[in-house]
C-alpha cells in the first residue's frame, strides 16, 4: 500500500514487478518446445529441481526472500506449514521459487505421461486469460447464491472480499467447500472446452488469440 497524496491510498495486489518477469519467463520457456523431447525433459527436471532446492536453502536461512519468517511450531505439520507459508500479494522471491518450481516439475510429468490422461488440464491451460476472467465471476456468483441460500440478503452478500462482519452461521465445512470446488472446476472445464472449440472454428478472429 502506498499513499502518494495525504488521504489517498493505493493498494496494489498485482505489481508489474515481478509479474512481468514471470510472464517473460513463460514466453522464454516456449523455446524449450523447439528442442528434441529428451533434451527438453532433461532441462525441465533440472530447472524444476534446482528451483525447489533454491527455495529450501533460502527459506531455511530465514533472513531473505520473504517478509514473513518461518518458525518452529508445536508439531511438525504446523512447522512445515510455517515453512512453506510465503507471501503472495505481492509475490515474494520464495513464493515464486516454490510455485514455479512445482509447476515446472508438473510440466515435466505431463510431458512424460500419455497426454490423453491430462486432457482437462491441457484444455484449461490453453485458455489462460479466458479461464482467469471466467473463474472470478463464476466463483463470486456461486458464493452469492450460497450466501443467499444460507442467510438471505445481508449487507455482506455483495460486499468485497475480506469483510470484517458476517453471520456466525455463514460458511460451510471443508468437505462441502471441496465439493463446491470440484463442481466449479468441472463447470470451468466445460466452458473452456467449448471456448477451445470455438477458437478452433473461428481462427480468423484475431482477438481470440489474446484469450
């Protein structure tokens, strides 16, 4: 958060740095797919493991890479959660190392495995911006519907994320949340699969390339 003028504050969740760098890295990774498969797989596994190793080393030192230092908790699971709990908004160096490292290893696994098993992931990944925009509205609409079902129309129903007041009975158990998540993911796949076919059928529409 910055305050360029007294009384006027800007809260920026998505700063250009480092996200521009992450986008550039994605474009640069495209060159890997011009290589032979074996060479590409070797580079993916090496880069992925090196990135995760860098995360572990820097995080263990606990003096650089993230504004929130980790600490030893009462048990190992909580200590592990503290260790991997990195700052996302804005993203810290350690957050990028662990998330990008795991993403690169996942890409390696997808390359090694028969593609047909991962068709849903491929469909979602081929429409990144479309998926991103749609998921915001779909999740928010779903949250509103469930809130209306549980509590009716309340002041918080159409409020922004991070509200400080809500009814005590608001919300669901984690099992229900996971079921809702699976349902939304399935709906997103259906929508993105339709959009992928639409793009393939209308290649002449230039604006589709940006979605």
